[in-house]
C-alpha cells in the first residue's frame, strides 16, 4: 500500500508522523509540498525539512506533473492544506481512497459558510464525491458538527490532529521535583491574540491573589495584545505574581513546562487544534483547558487527565485552578495521566499505525474497530 500526503509544506507539527509513515510502509510514503515556505512562516519558527520522501511540486513543471500523477493513482491519499487542485483531480477520476485532513470550517459560525474554499470543497463533494471512498481526518473535535450542518461526510469523520514527538521522561522524578516546589507555578504559552485570551491569565492572577494563594504565573509569547496585558498587570499591581517572558525557543518552553504544575489553555472556538495542549500534557503539566478549542475534547477526559473549563462561565477557570492547587494528589494524578495519554495514544507512532490499520480495512471493505484516539470515529459534539 502506497500513501501520499499533500500539504503546503512539511512542518514541525507533521514531520514526526511523516517519518513514522515512511518507516512503517518501508518507504512507500510520499509527502508532496505544494508551496514554498514563506517568510511569515519562517518568522513563526517554521523550517524546511530535507527528507527522502518529500516531492516539491512547486519546484518544476516535471515535479508538478508527477504530483498530479500521484494524486490520481496512489493507493491512499491524505489531502491537507493548499492541496485542492490535487484533491479535485483525484475525486474526479473516482474510486480512490481519499482522506481530507482539516480543522473545523465554521470557527466563526454561519458566516464561514460563504468561504470560497469551503464552497469549492462542497461543490466537489456534491457533484463528484458524495459516493466516493472519501473520508475526513478531523483535526478538531468540532469538525463533524460542521459537516453535519452541511449534510456532508456523515459517519465518515475520524479523530486526528497534529502529532508532536513525545519524549521519554522520568515521570516519577519530575513529579517529585514539582511536589517539593516552594510555590504553585502556572504556565500559559500562546500568541497574544484576542481568541487566545491572554487577559484570562491576568484575571486569574488577580483572583488567586484575592484568595491568598502563593503562586507564580509565567506567560510565553508575543502579539498585538502584549502591551495591553503589560499595562493591566501594572494597573492591578500584579508584577510580583505574573511575568511576561516574550518569545522563547521550543526547548526552553519544554523546560518551563517540566517545571510548572499547571498549564492553562484558554483559546476559544477559533483555535482549530492547539498543539501546545499536547506539548503541556507530554511534559506532565496538570492542564486546565478551554472546552471550545479543537484539541480539547479529543485529548482531555475531565478529572482524569485534565480539567475542562468554559470561557462563558464566570470564574470557571479560577475555580478549576484552585481545585488543583488545593488537591495536590489529584493534581499529580492528572499530571501523570496526561503524560501517559500522550506517551501511549496521541503520538506520531501510534497515529501512523492506526492510520495504516484504518486505510487497509477501508481498502478491503472490512470492519475497523479503533475504540479511542487517532482514527477512532469522531462523534458529532
């Protein structure tokens, strides 16, 4: 079985999975890059990867012709970002097992229905793809809901996401170090954007101070709200309790995660996935995660490997954080479970294995019983 993945460019969220698929298929895996890596993405920390399985379709006419030939004829294709022309060629030919890899379409509700890209895909679906072996890899727990509203891909959506490498850590030693810390340390990592809600951390700091909690909040990232958050911290006299650290390297962020007790993931429904949630879990943080972000319902079992909170409910975040602070045994249990969730389930190797299992069963027309994690059925939430 040959597998090809079409996407704009190979990035750090995908390279671990790509390497695993190449290895598990014994070299029968290709990744077709449809675009060059632009300067904006480079500034965000994206980098080019040299891998034997990469075909740069944009590099020459010959490569582009080869990419279209692969799209039409490969056994299994995954169509990701900036891949529509290749998807269209494959679906119009017909009969080939195809997966579209996507975050949710209706992040902003009904007005997204007029998105040209969505209209383009829905036209292809209704005219050519409705009865094709065309399935969805849902990089958002809410994508099946969106497709259900659009009367498309019902019962054909599978759990998916962005699979970051999960490092082996000495979980017992790490939790012992956290247990012996002088104060509770809380971490937030994101761009300072409205829908990431950095202001929630300032409110949290103020409320924890009112409760007399001995704590420290660190915030990593930059963005247009950075200055406003800095002013609010000063206005509320919180400079001793909450610190803005600016941008940091991924390795430094990992070290921070391993030295913090609680991680707050405060994004709203505009967060298609949120890879930082998985990174925090991989490093044994006790996570308090917004229920509306795309990754949260797939990764978090409430009170098992994290706590869920609702941005629309007043004081829900602070109440959940205080619950973790006041219950160190529960906090440690959640940290341990979050690490094992990533170590055993939501990692590149397991995702690659489960995808191959799913694809083989669909090609053969047999039942595929994957009960949890990647490639299990994504229910409508």
